[in-house]
C-alpha cells in the first residue's frame, strides 16, 4: 500500500515545512469554490451512478488521453466517441486495462497526483494502478460506484463544494440547469456564458448559429442592433440560471473598440462568410469590448482565456471534434492587445475582467503590471498546462511582486474530471501554503498575515471576484 505523503509539496527545510503544514491545516477544510469548469450539469440533474471507472477517469479527461495518445494509443481504444458515430471501445474494463498498461507515463505529472488523490481519498484505493492490479482496482472502484453515496450529488456534498460553475454556449437551452433548479436539491451548480459559437466568424456554422441565437433570444439577431440585444437577452437568461460570469476562449487577447457603423458592417460581412482571418480577429476583439460593456450593465464577471491554438491536429478534429487534447499554447501579447478595451472600461471599479494565460513569459512582463494598476483587471490562476505544483509556484513568484495577492482571484480548477476537483484544490492549497511559509521564513511576511492570506487565496478572493 502506497499512501499519499501527508507533507507532499511542502518545503524541504524543516521549520518552513512545519509552518507550511500549519498554514495548510488552517485552510484544508474550507469549502471548495469552483467558479469556472466544464463538468457536465446533466450529472447533477439526473443524479445517476457513474457507469464505470473508465467512463469516470479516462474517457472524458483530455489530460489523461492526450498522454496516452502521445505514445501511440488510439483514442477509439480509450472510448473517445467519433463524431461520425464510428466504432469505439465501449468495454470499460478493456479501456481501464489499456490505461494500466501505460500508467507509468504519468509519473511525476499533475495527472498522477490528481488520480492518486481521487483513488485514495474518494474510493479508498491506496495503490497506483498497474497491469498486475488493474482488475482489482477496477472492481473496487466499480463496486463503490454502484452505491448511493457515490452518486454525483452525494459526491458534490462530500467534496464540500459550496458552488460549482459549468460552462455553456448561448445556444444551450440550459435544461439540465433548469432541472437542477426545479429539483429542490440544495447543491449550487450554476452556468457561465460562453458565446464563442456566435462571436467567432470562423466558428463552424457561424451564420446558422447566429440565426438560432436570435430565435432563442426572441429577436432578429442578423441585424447588428438585434445581435447585441440577443446577447443581452441570453445573458439575462443565464443569470436567471445562476451565472455570475462569462467566458471567452479566443486565439489571441486582441481587443478593439470600433465605431458602431464599422462593427455593424464587419458583422454583416461575417454573416456572409466573407471575413478574412484578420477581420475575424478584429471582430472577436471588438466583441470582447462589447461584452465588457455589457458586464458593466449586468454585473457578470468577464473571463478571457486566450492563447491556445485549438484543435491543432486536423485529422483528430475531423474525427473526434472539439476538446480532444490537441490544444497547444501560443505566445500571447497583452499590453497592446488589451489597450482598446482598457481605454474603454479599464478604470471601471464595478467591472471585473479576469485574465488567464498559457504564456508564462507574460507574467512579470505584462500581466502583473497590468493587473497591478487597472482597477478592472484581476489575474486568473495558473491555467491548463500550468495547473501543476511548479506552474502554481511560478505564478506566485512572478506575479506577487507587482500585482500582490489581492489582484488575483484565488484558484479555480477548470476541469471536466469531477473527482479531480478536490485533488486540484488540495494541490493549490498546499502550494500556496508552501509559498507563504517560505515568505515568512525569509522575513518577507509576518506569520499571522500568512494565515490570513492563505484563507483569502483559498476562499475569500474567489467568492468576492466571482460574486458567489
């Protein structure tokens, strides 16, 4: 039996390790706020048992299957569905055995830490999964999954989740959120407004998306004024389903603030499918500024997740569709890119714009100085490829000197893997405790302040920033 090290991620030096342990113990039981993520609201609406360990841990988790894919494992063999309905593996045990055969690939990765935490803390399985114990592990977890205490709502409560946000397109009717709301269950599962399908002129079926968007909003969205009204209407509906934020996954951080006539002309061109790549980027950039102005009206927090070359593999995208592990970070500019939006609304104290990055070189050079002066800006936590102990530490080291702690928004897990949520928050709490203990040990922070900051980073900043 290999149990998790209780002092994992703490400093090596004993006095700093002891203090880190004490700081961590002061926050480890605080409720989880998960203000941005991609779990499926249907889980909580229907509250059915998860089907098997593979469907819980492997098939939906692109952190897991991208690593296996990198070593030649076919996505079909991991049960990842094809968009053409073609054959994929459906036998959970076979998928699990394939994972176990390659489980050494995850040594020292964040996925290994998250999975180990979930196996032990959620399911009482204290071993890593290899070929020789794969069936025993599968049977143990599968048996647990049949019990009522392992249903989604029961796990939500057991994980001590105070609020969890999913992310939906404005073309989503939010029926699962409506079901949750009408069920009488007290768990707080809310949505977030992700308008990419009707904001990106190069999104598949953009024109049809806009037409459907208007139908759902009850307006004629193919005119510029109607299009903006449709956004306001859908945002209001999302707010009625609990939304406190919007989210924007653009290729760049570019913003624009076009004259309305120019924006209307570009929108008409987009509907005709005639936008060049440059014009599409201009339109996306202008819509970020429009969304920021709408956030001033309705209070929704605006999140910008730029800098990912999405669906980098054309064959994989054509076969399996979106979000299949082939999104790759790119170099991202913020200082010039954000200036039009910041000139328009950056000094607004009632607006919150949360910036994320996949380009760590921008932390101390661009992001921290921007967030360290503009009232509207806050820095989102280490994201995606940097959601790791090292990435979290680098985030604190490079941003704190200029932006401090209080121009950040705590932690959010941004995951599709439900059982990794407590694991990810535990890692963040440990890394922050270690960072704070080191500041105290080096004379840069008073000890009682470290405990206060730990509570802020773990709970209060997210609650405040996301208006939860």
